[in-house]
């Protein structure tokens, strides 16, 4: 808010603000400094700005006599030439010069003109701010912000309306700022009112803290202490500070002396006492006013070049901004086109991928079904041939011709199935012949050798009603989102048995469970939730062993579509071990298991597995994965 309450000319808080026709505000004293006297020959032309200390060209007196030269220029030695150079450079470039008493914090350049002295002298300088400014006749006022000119009426600056509301706002702001000016280093609460403000440190001190923390010696000796904000003597306080006239600068070495000369060798202003001390005795020393005009002329010349460069830079900046906008628009267009083309390509690839995967899946399932049908058919034929061979061997052993002829079996089938036999076992039995004539005597002892490996399928009679079996009861799916259990057709009480389940379909969300169970296991929940099952349930990242609803041995590594889960039941050692893709998953899952067990599986929707039996027990297995803590 403080910046909005400052005059654009003096840079201090508004004092007696007046409203210009363009609706901008300036201080009444500042308006006196920027009002200009327009010559009669140029009263209908735009007002020009001229260097301080000169007036607009006016018609000379009869006989061609010119106005007398400026006394200050004559005293400066060569000042007339410097003023002409300064005048030429400033008017050509369109820039005005700064004056020491006028600050322009908003970047506004103002150049006050003084009225011509009585008698037509154009070069006589009048004190700035004296009187009421230029006379009303032929005078104008240029707004320092929008640069619009306004002609003054007969009443002069008093013809502009006072902004009483802005003046009241400034007054209340000063009162509030004065009340808030507290010492910034006080340990007391509340802090003491500030007595001084260090302009270099920008810190408010009370009297005690100023003596303690900011003594007038050492590195603080050259710091300037000013009244705090809001104090009558502070800048912008009551018009007697920085806004009411600039105090001449004093020498840094001699506080009571003002700068009066300029040392060319040291490139710094000096006072009379510095010259008396002999510090600049052999240096080239010139008058301060002459050097001021010379440097101002040099600055004006340099300003011309900077102005041209600034104009070129502005034009080049406009080109760069146009180029930036064009690059931005082109980049957005290309980006949108690229995204659209890539999205279309990705969609096409995704559709083609889905189509090929569906085709590959159907082809694989079809070929697997054909091969498994052939395996089952060959297995059946092998069993029939084995039974026939064993029967023939027993018949050949018959030495009685009549008995041999009676024992030859001429029926339609040569296969006799006995359920409930253990795998990889030997049985001794005797049989009787039976036909319509009656029952024959017992035969000699028949030795039955069961298969070395287990051949079995899923048992549809023991499966939950939501389990769907296919592929000759070797492939299982589920129509429910809840876990359902299905058992195998084989029961094991001794020996070592191994089977695998191939994951045909899996979407990374369900948790299928693999293992063994009793015949009376609960079939409407996950395998291992009760005490009738021992299982490993697994997701796409890790697995757990579960029995009696107790989770143990979490192991990293899960299943995905195409994975194979192996189950090794060793009833000789009474333990159960699991494998994933041929690698042992964790330690042996369960130990000290006794009784009769059946292969078991629980799954829900979005999972499909195929059972593979008749497999050899793996002899060389990889190192097991260690369970995670």
C-alpha cells in the first residue's frame, strides 16, 4: 500500500495531492516544479523538455542581440560548450536529465523548467519551488505518468481539485506507521518506541539499544542515523524531510564541510578542508559545477547510444517473443499430432496383441487336449495289454491240457480293474473262474504289481458344485468368486508321490491354493482353512503355507499365467513340499503328517488349472527359496 501513496515525482508520501485531468495525482509542490512556460510561438505545439537551468528558445530582441550567458556556465570554465552539448543530446534522444532534488522511483523522468526572468532573459535561474510556479498564461503541466499535457487556467495550479480523500488516507497511514515504529532489538515486551533509523543497517533502535548495539565509532561511524518512520523529521513525515528539499551532501571525512571541488585523479568530490589538509595537493582539482556539467554532457552522449541500442533491443525482443509464440504453437501442434499417432498405433498393437494371444491360447488348448486324449487312450490300451499279458503268463503255467483249455478267456474284455490298491506296491492273490456252469477252484497265487507312479484325475463326485471340470476331468475352473475345493481320485497312505498343476489362466488377483486333504474336507472355503487340509496359497508376488487357518512361512515369488505348481507328498518321511516352475518354494511345508490323503485344490473365478499326473519324483531340485520374515 505504501507505494500507492507515493508521489511519482518526489517519491515521498503525497503532500497536498491534486487530481490532474488524466485522473493521476501529484503533490502540489511537485506540480510547481514540473509546470512549464510555453513560448508564444509554440503554444499550439506539444511542450518540449529542456535541460535544467535553460528555458525554451524565445525570439531575441531587435538587432539580433542574444540573451546574456548563464553566469554559472561562465564560472565553470567551458560550461557553455558543455550545456550546448547536453542540450543537443537530450532533446535529440527524447530523454530528460535527472535533477538532484527530484527523485523518480517509478522510472518517470521529469525535467522542471523555470519561467523566463523579467526582461526576457532566458538563462536566469529561479529557485525551484519558489512562488506558485509558472504564470497561468501560456503555461502547461505534463503528467509524469501518462505524459498527457494540461493547460493551466488563470488560477494556475489552484484550479486543480484537491484530493481530500487521498490526503486523509496518507495522514492515517502516517499515524499508523508512527505507532508501529518500535525498536527491533529490544528484549523488553512490549518493545520501546524507536528513536532512530540506521539508513545503512535498515534497523530501528531505541535510545538504549542504539548506544549498546550501534555506537558512533568503528565501522558504525559513517552510518547515517535518521528519525524513525512517522516522525516529523523523517522522510515523508510532515514535508520537512526528503520530500521538502534535498540537503547538500557533506564530506565523508569532514561532517561540517560540503563538497565544493572535484579531484580528477581520485575521481571523487572533495571539500575545502580536504584541500587544506594537502591530501590532493598534487592532484588535478577542478570546480564541482564544471565537472558536473562535463559529466552530464558525457552521460547524455552515452545515453543517445544506449537509447538506440534500447530501441534495437526492443525490436529484437518483439521478434523473439513472436518467435517464442510460434515455437510454442508449433510445438503444441506437433505434440498433439504425435500423441494422436502414437495412441492410434498403441491401440492397433493392443488389438492385434489380444487377437494373437487369443489365437495362441486356443491353439495351445486344442493341441494340449489332443495330446492328453492320446496319452489317456494309450494309457488305457497299455493297461489292457498289461492285464492280458499277465493273464497269459498265468495261463501258460497251467500243465493240465484240459485245465489250460478251460482257462483261456474268450470274452470281450481282458481287463479287470481293482480299486483301492497302492501305487508302486506288490499284491499276491488267487482267483476263481466263474461262468454259467459254476465256480471253479482257486488258481495259483497271482502276483499283482501296481504302477510306479500315480495316475489320477479330478473327482467330479467330490467336487463342489461350483467347480467346472473338463478335458476328461483334468482341467478345473470355478464359476464363483468364492473359493471352492475339488479332490483327486487317488488316495495315498504310503510311498512318495508327485504331481503338477499348470496355470492356464490367471489375472493376478485370485489366491489359488494347492495341497492335500482328507476325504471330509470342507469344500466351500479356501483349502487349509480347516484342520482337514494342508495347502500353499499363492498370489502373483508371494506364497504362504496354511493349515487350521494359520499362515506361516511367507516366501517371495508367485505365479502367473503359464506357471507350474508341483506338489511332492513323501509319506515315507511324512512331509509335504511345494515347487513353483521346478524350484522349491520355501522349506518343507508340513512335517509329521500321518493318515490317508487325497490331492486337493481350491480356486475361484478367473483361474484355470490343468492336472498332470504319472510324473516321476524329481530327483535333482534347485535350492529352495528362503521364507521372508
